[in-house]
C-alpha cells in the first residue's frame, strides 16, 4: 500500500501534538528532577543552595544569612531588613567579668563580652560548594568562622554546623550563639505564629510570648528542639539541636514588642531584635591559639504543618543518639500514678488534709489502695523525720517506727501486690531537712550546693531545708544507697527522686572540687546512673522516675511527672519513645484522656470519683494505643469548636477520644478541668479511615458501649455524636473483639453476684465465641477462664476489705474489659 501525501499530513497532524507534549513533559520532568537535586546559587551578591522545597541564601560579602524560603508555599521565614543583619550566629568574646547565672532571675545568663561579632561584622573569604551543600568561611577580630550547610534533597531538611578557629597567638574566651535568627515570621503577621513551649511535657502557645530558658531545666525547656508554625500560611520551621553531650545552653525567644527587656535578662539592656530566636552556649569557652571550637550541628526543618512533624523528626534523631531504658512491663501497663502522704491515725484511709492518708500501721496499706485503686500509689511522709518534725521528707529516709517501721511497710506493700496494685516511694533528690541526722553529722553542709557568695539557693531555705548538689559524690552515693535500701527493706516497686529535673544550679562549694561551677548536666548523669545501678541490683523491675521530665534522663530513668495541661497534645508524647511522663494527680481524667499519658486524678479525697472510675475502665481496652501507640498528625475534625479530639493508633485498631471540657482556653487548662455543663450533638469527621472498619462508641459518662453507624464519604467517615466524653474504637472486620459486662451491683462481705459477658458486635447476626481470662485480685469464686458469651460468678470473701475491686477480662483477639466491683 502506497501512502499518499494527504495521509502523511493526517498522520503528522496527529503525531506532532503528541511529540510536542512529550517534549514538554520531558522538559518538565527534567526540571523537576533537577530541582529534586540540590542546586548551588552563585550570583554577584548572593550565594546559596536550593532544591524543589527550600532555598537558603547568604550575602557574598559578609556571609550573613539573607533568607530561608519554603518554596512549596512561597513563604520567606526571616526578614533581613536593617538592622536585622546578624544571622545565623553571634559571638561574644574578650570578657571583663567572670561569667555567672544571675540568681535573682533564676535563668538569666549574663554577658560581659567587650566584643560582639555578628556576620555583618565579618568578611567572607571563601564560599566553597560541595555535593548538596555549601561551606562559608568568614573572618573577624582574628577569628575564622566556618559555616557548613548540607541540604538533604527534596526533604526540606538541612544540617548546619559552625566552627570557630582562633587565629591569634594567645587564647580567646568565646561564648557562641548558634543559631541566631532575627525577624522570624512565617506569615503575613508574625502575631499569628505559634510555637512549642517545652515546659515539662510541653505545650503550644502564641510565638514570642515565652522567653525561653535553660535546656535541662524542665520548667523552661525539657528537650533539645523547637518548632514554629503559622496556621494561616501553613509554613513551619523546626530546629533540632543535635547535641549528644547535652552541653549547657539556653534558648532565648524575644518578644515582638520593641524595647521590651527579656525576663531572662532583667539587668541588661535590650540586646536583640524583636522576633529573634537564639541558642546560646555557656559558659564562655577558652580557645587556645590555632585551635578550633566545633558547635553541635543544628537541623533546620522547612515544611508545611504544625509542630508534630518536627517532633517526629526529633524522635528519630533522639532514638539514634541516645539509648533509653525500657520501663518494666508492669509500669508499661500501668494506668495511673497517684501521690499519697502518710499520717498516723485510726480512721483508716480517711484524708485529713489534701493528700494525707490516715493509717494506724503500714500493714493497713490495702485499705487506702482499695479506695483509690489506681495502678500505683507513691508515698511520702513515711520517714522518721515525718514522725518527729512533721515534714514530708528528711533526707535520712529511715522508715518511721510509729507506724511499724520497715517490716510493717513491707507487709503492707505485699498485701497491695496481692490486689494486683503497686507502690512506689518518694525520695527527695534535692533537699535535706536541717533537723535530720545528715544535717547533724555535717554531711548535708558538706554536700550542699553553694552560690558564689557562699549562700545556698533560696528555694526551700525558709522551710528549714538545705539544698544538695548533684555533683557532690557523697550525695550521689547516699541517694544510690538509699534507693537500694528502701527497695530491699520494703519490697516497693520503684523510687521517685523528687525535685530533680526542675533545677540547674551552679555550685562553687570548694569541698566538691568541681572542674567547673556549671557542670550540672554532667553531675546529673553521674547521679542518675549510680541510683539506677544500685536500685536495679535489688529489684530489676523497679520503676525509676524524677519530679520533672528531661528527655536525656531517659538513658537511666523511665519517666517523671508532668504538671502542665495543654489543650493540644503534649509535644513530648510524640518526641520521645520509651521515656514517658505520668499525669500529675490534680490534672483530672478529662485532660488525662487526651494527654496520651497514663494518669489523671480529679480529686484529693480518699475515694475514687465516678468519672475517674469510668475513665480507668474505658481506657483499659485501648491502653497500649493511648500511651504507647502513634498519634495522628491531624486530630479528627469536630463540627463543634468546643470539642477536643485525639486519634491514637494501636495494634490492629485505632482509638479516638472526643471531649467537651469545661475550660475552653485555647492553650492551657487548669488542674481538675471537668466536663462542660453545656451539651449538644455534633459531627466528627475521621479522614483516611479504613472503609470496612467497625466503629464502637463508649459513652464514658455512663460507661456504656455500643456499635455506631458511620456515614462513609470518599476516604472519610462522619460520625454523629451526642455525648460530652466519647471513646471511639475502630477495628477491622477480622480485628479484635470488645467484651461487654452487665452492670455490677454493690456487694457486702460474703455476698456474690453473677453477671453476663457478651461480645459487642456490629453485626448481631454473627455468632462469635471466644475464650477469655478473668483476673479479680481480692475476690473469689470465679473461674480463671470461660467462654464468651457466658456468665461469670464473683464472690466477696468474708474478710474482704471495703473498697473498689478491679475485674479484668483479657484474651486472644480481644481488646479487654475492666470494671470495678464496690464492696461495702
């Protein structure tokens, strides 16, 4: 067949558009492939690097940072208009006064350098590109400053490192701030920016309202990272301070209001531009002639979203850098901690004042635990000093004789263990009472922390306590020996070192022979390691905690308490793995349910409140997801703005908590926040849900479970809810079952009851049977294993103590069930 001219033209008319489209596509793909790689910027006045997500530029003359741009959304992160020309570092040198942390403001790090170097003061002598990165070498005041930036292709991540070299023939004393950023704004108005505040387990609040503080003092900064984001522009900046040695440093966030003194520096003039962010290392470092100082690298994260991706990135770095200890299995399954104080009395379990529990003997300990059957109680006021002087601790930690001494306490704890519960003991890690034997022997004075002027910190001086230095070898050894002795004498399940985590004190006590007065972090490493070694030699399953959480404490201790209650998820929940805070008791179960941590007590009274009991039961099937599972980056969307939600991921299921709290503050809740009195229906939208999941609703207020229908649209489920406190469980059709209980009556000694157990099924036509295991410590008359559906008979022994007894159902392919049987 011969092809005609017309047919050729017809073919060409069809082929050429395809060819052009392919060429355009090729060029587009080539451009995308190019921008997926790192490109070096080399212009007359600008050098830098960029890829498809991020552009970083510097001034060719000085090396100062000109910009960080999120190219995905076209957002500049820093404003460099004069006088903001100091980024990304600051050096203070040639000091005329000895460095100090100002005692009047607790965290103020004073600066007395006669020379300050910022990049605008430097001359750039070299800009050397390398694969995916750029090295800048600048000089000023006979120092060479080398900044190295490595951009990871198509991630928005870049690692920045700084080296300072002394070019003089004599030593230089230098204090470095790195990074140092000015004019940070992630949207049209920086007032819309939000930031992490890593106070204890952390919270979020409007950016620039929290001044910062020392990293390692938990009330100021408990972890080595920071995040800023703007909900309107969706621009986000994460900073990871990749410091495996945990050098001394303070993060400083300056107010947007001009001429406002940062409260960390109340005795100094305004030093920085509004909206500046600085990480300052202290004290000054002496650099010998020709030597160099390398700062820990900083990872910049340029992305879209909130703080949660930055927290995940920090966890990845943290897990690769620090080897944290795993909690004992019983603590991993623990539902809550509650603190109690002993008072000698005959009205067993009654509370005389706040946390005081009246007992005649330590052997009566189960009476108190059964009234508040949270998994473990921690006791103070058990020492001889409590008996003699009425103080919560004395430092000697000899078990008081008026309640039976160590032998009676051991018997009481053993009886608590038979109820399936646990006991830990309070040991003060910071203060010693001045009437104690340690004080009378002179050891407390020998081990005390000392200010430069010979005085002690003021924290508990008026209460007649002395303050111990964690770097005093004698105090370290005393705490280690005390922890081991108490565990051995009493059979307790753990030790909490109170106060530790909240302080960072310089020490000038000459008896301690410190290499530097500012070795607090190193001293804490030694102390925690000694206590851990001694404690675990006695009880390998001991739970070790401090008062306040610090992430790197996780190398030796399992967790701490948290006493700040944000509306958002606490950042530490995502940023750390095995290290877990416990919710401090006054938080209440409402906040506890959305915290991602174990715990949450609402009252200080002697008995468990109804909502506390309901939450302990409701959480039982999904405990692993709530405390140890992943948490979604995006909370489920409620049609009612008063509803707070969380989405937790477990093994083979998901759990969502939705609550209407009485406090509607957008940032932080007060202790004991309860449920709102207002009530109205709302819709909950769950995105990226499996289309065939079964959904079960627990109305926590009534502790009732039932299947719930979901309106499925595209990849989202919409649920209609009419409860102020809901727990939703999503399971696949072949996933784990939920087991239901008949309501339990209140019984008396010697009585029994029979309850029906059943499978809570979305499809009632399916006949499902499963074998379950029953645990009811302190009760009797029940089979250890039965089939469900089935009936369970429970009897109360004639000598049973009054209180709330837990009945727990577990088994293969079920999530488990818990209820309390009340005995009067």
